[in-house]
C-alpha cells in the first residue's frame, strides 16, 4: 500500500489519483477504469498482491485509443470545476470503477477509513489514500478549485485579454488568489535548483559547466513550459563559474 503521508495535506499520490479519476470520467473517457484494465489483462499479466487483484496489461497495445478530443486547457478548467463542487465526504472516489461510490463502497473489506475526503486506492481497496486529510484541508482544496475554475472562465485564461498582468496558466501557479482582478502583476519565474548531492557538482566538473546532459535537461524543461504549458521562455542568468561558493 501507499502511505497517506504526514500531516493533513494531500500527497502526490492522492493528487495523481484525482487527475486519473477525472480523466476516467470524461465523455468519452481519456483513460480506462482499473476494472477494464483487469479485464484486458492476459494470463501473463495476472498478479495478486496481499490478496488483492493487481492485474493489468503491461502491453499498451492492448488498450483502445481514447476518442476524447478535448484540449488540455479545457480539461484543466473542467478538473477544477468538477472538484470545486465534489461531495468528498459523502462519496468514495473509485478508480477501479471510474465513478463515485456511495458509502460504504462494496468490496472494500474492513479497514477503509472514511473521512472528509475519501479516495480509494485502485488496487488495495481497503486503503483510503487521503485518510490523513482533515475537514479544513478538504474544504480549502475545494475552495481553491472553485477559485481556479472561476479564473479559467476569464478572458485572461483564454488569452483574449491580459490587461498588463500575467496571463494563462502562470496565474494558477502564483501564490494568493487567482480570481480575475486579483493583484498578481509581474513576471512569473520558475527557478530549477540542482542539489549538491550530484547535480551541481556534476555540472561544475564538466568543461564550461555545460555538458550534453545539461542541455538535454534544459531542452526537456523548455519543451514542457513552451509547448505544453504555452509559456513564454526567456534565457536567465548563466550559472556561476565552477569553484565559486554559491550553488546553482
């Protein structure tokens, strides 16, 4: 199983499952349900872990391509809309079934801890991966989704009016409110640190501090920002010379 993590916040695993569940519930679905994956699994794919059926096809060729043609920006806006008004305490989010189940869900067995946000592990059905989330955090998550959904309906998000402020997806990553009219002018800066355990040391060892691996990382990051998130990318200050005290 996957631990719920420390504190009352949603962990990365839970957030990832929310995204996958949302994509399962589109019309038509972007992703199949886990039950469908189990049905497509061949004999060589059968796996039982801790008494739970964890079978799924390892060959992606066995999956039917999705007929969903929604744009990424439309999907993101709908994600916020769906979870802004979702009945988290009254339903159980099931990736196995690809739908929200009533309480208590069938086949969960004993041990499914219910609370303000119920997100069932797709394989270990007795595990609520968001069991650590308290009512305050669940309410704040829903409120942030509503605020983001409101912004996604704005002219700024749809690139029809910037009014001199940061626009598009960058507003969703800035601290504070994202509603139209909120004060958040200026450039949104993403800095990418390299840890001392390997990244910065390896960079400084290479001639000029910029080996092939460095440019591959830069190209990958630029692709995500420019081509996927549609951000404007400009060159920043070059790294400090090798041997200087400060890290990257």
